[in-house]
C-alpha cells in the first residue's frame, strides 16, 4: 500500500513525475562518495517550479524529509538519500529563461548543466565563470547549493560571486525571490548569499539570476613539470606574490599524473613529481619565468593547445576513481601555507602507508588530497581515516578550513566541531529553524 505522501503526490503531480520502484529509485540515492545511501520512499522528477511547490507542500503536510538533488556529482554526501526520505531531483528543470548580453546576466533553472550555460553565454562574447572540473556533468542548482569553485575561481571567484538573485521554494511550499538583477544592491540581509552553499538545508533553488562576464579574447597556458611537489608549490607562491593574476593555477602530484598517464598516455617523464598548469589572459612569460625550478616548461601557442593542457587537469578525478574507492578531501589554506600543507600531506601518506593523490586549485590554496582505498570495502580502512584526520587538523592549524568548495554534506560532519565553535553552531541551527522549522530539508547534512 502507498504511503499517504506517495498517494498525495500521485494525485497532485502530473503523470510520470513520481518514481517509486526501488530498483529505479536506488539509482538516485547516491552521489560520488562511497557513502551507503538509505532507502527513499520515492523520487520526484520536477520539471517546473509548480512541481517543486506541490512536492514541498505535501512533504510538509506529511513530515517527510526531502533530499534535493542535481546531477549527483557531489563529493561530500550532500545528495545521499536517508531512510524514508523523498528525493527531489531538479535535473529536468533545464531552461535558460533569459540571457541578456546588455545586462550581462542569465536566468537559469537548476538543472542546467554548468558548461551549457557557459556555451550559451559564449555565443554573445560572454562567459559563465565558475567552472568546477565537473562542469560538463554538474548542474547550476548543485553548484549554487555547494557554492562550487573551479579552475577559473582564482581570478573570477566562486559560484557565490556570480549569484545575484535566486528563486527558492521554501520547506512549506512558499516561493521566495531573493537578491536582484543589478550589479550592486544592498537592500536587506544577503539572503542570496545565505542560500548559496546551504547544501539543500534551507530551501530548494528553482531559478538563479547569474552574472556573466566578458569572455577573454586570448588565453595562453603554461605547463611546467617539477621533480619535487614542494618546488611546484613554491612556484605557485612566487606567481601569486609577483602579482601575475593568473586566470587559472592548478597543481597535480605524481600519483595523479601517473593515474592519468595510465589511462590516457600523456607521456609522463619518470622524474616528474608534479605538474603546474597556469593560464593567463595576457602574456604568460612572467609566469613561465617564475617556474625556474621546473625540469620542463611548455607554453601553448594556440587556443587548441591551451585547451588540451587544461583538459589533462580535468581528467584528474576520473583517473583516480579508476585506481579504487576515493575519500576526497577539500582543505583550503592561506596561499602562503601551500608548500607546508603539501609537505605535510606527503609525510602523512608515507607514515600511514596510505595512497594519497593530490590535485590543487593552487592559486586559491585549495587542495584535494584524494585517499584511495580498496574497491569493495564498505568504508575506508582505519589508516585512511587516521590519515584524513591528520590532514584536516594540519589544514586548520595552518589557518585553513575543512572545505573550500565541496561542502560538508555527511562526509565532513565528524570534523565540523574542530572549525565551527559552539556559538557559530548555535546560530547555524537558529537559522535552520527559521527556514525549516520541521527539519525536513536535507536533515543531518551540512550543519
Ligand atoms: C570529476 C569531478 C570533478 C569535480 N570538480 C569540482 C571542482 O572543481 N569544484 C567543485 O566545487 N566541485 C567539484 N566537484 C564536486 C561536484 O561536482 C560539485 O559539488 C557540484 O556543485 C555538485 O553539483 P550536482 O549538480 O552534481 O549536485 P548534487 O551532487 O546532486 O548535489 C549537491 C548538493 O546540492 C544540493 N542541491 C542540489 N540541487 C539543489 C537545488 N536545486 N536546491 C537546493 N539544493 C540543491 C544537494 O542536496 C546536495 O547537498 C567535482 C566532482 C566530480 C565528480
């Protein structure tokens, strides 16, 4: 027999929007973490704001928790189903409602794939700047809910820096418009900023007004190979300190490069222990010169060559998934602390005998040490948890943070108390209470 929620949704939603077959709903229950999901009561495939409103009204009436979901590429367990929840997928809300070259804004629904919005903007000489490595598979809604970063963030900022206004369906089905479509505006509290990064715990984003930027007319890419990861990190610090203003500054360690090489045969030299990829919207010569300790430096001479070099970096996570299961950290440290953080990660990996493959959005001080463990295990072995714990603590001791862009989700909750003090925690729960008094929006996640 159907639950009262399922009965109501079958009656109120258009046909085909609700899935209840467990074999089908299971495929919507996970994100890209190893975390085992609970069993959902159903999945709503929303196609309009009205579908979301009807879903949230019913969920409120029947007190059923709702787990919002974009493309499920999250790396923190934010979209992981909990037992008895309703999954609300926004992936089919894919309209770009407006794209105004004059105002340099777009209004996009949450299911728009990030790179599709960028491509649409480029037809007008503009770009959508936030570009997580997953931008060909992740959604605007997921990017907003996690405040996603990406490769171009070093110059253009994170997703929040491009979010001007939001349309949000609240827990009880009311619709809230936040923010504006102007470049400036300070009326009231910054509710847009509050929803961005709230990981689906405060409301369901059903549209966003997003800032576009002029697409650069030329970009040049530098790829430098180093025989020491710490030397590569030092080159990052030198590039930042010299005021070069790169539009992208990415670092990969030997384990990552080897994983990519085994998959795509990039011709990795035996002595290469790190690769730095930097992009500039003017001449790249100053950045290339600061890679003095590199064993090899290549500068792209065409846009195709530049894209190819960056394409290598975008393969990093999938290449590591080929090696085993991944626990992905996302620590961020002050940029001057990057060499010390990298040295610590290498030391922790060696001492615990754990494979850690690190990539970094180095220009932001944001590192992704990926702890790789055996396939088939339900969760990481104790040595991996112990090493991960040390890396988190080291980042905090250097003045850093637990998560630069992936969010807390479920995965990082065990460390949250190390960073957020009791007062901040109390205020977070107070805010949650205002927006979601019944606690039905993605409960147990993020805070
Ligand atoms: C290969 C790969 C590379 C990646 N690279 C990066 C990177 O460079 N930078 C980066 O920041 N991340 C990166 N990620 C992580 C991930 O892609 C981002 O976190 C992305 O923003 C998630 O988008 P999604 O559509 O998959 O969201 P999901 O994983 O489906 O959801 C993420 C969170 O958002 C919530 N949510 C989703 N949609 C909504 C909505 N409409 N309203 C309210 N809440 C919502 C969910 O409940 C969940 O908490 C990468 C992941 C992979 C697999």
